[in-house]
C-alpha cells in the first residue's frame, strides 16, 4: 500500500494525517 500526499490549508501531509485533522486539500501525488 502507498501514501497519498495532500497539500492542505494545514500544510503538506499524508492522507491519514489529513483524515485525523479533518483537513481537505489537493492530492499532490501517490508514493509507494
């Protein structure tokens, strides 16, 4: 499985941290 990297108003983070912070944003990329 990989990580989806998001750029959000709270900064750049992976999808799990964004889900914890309930932060929406744009997907930067997908990393394995």
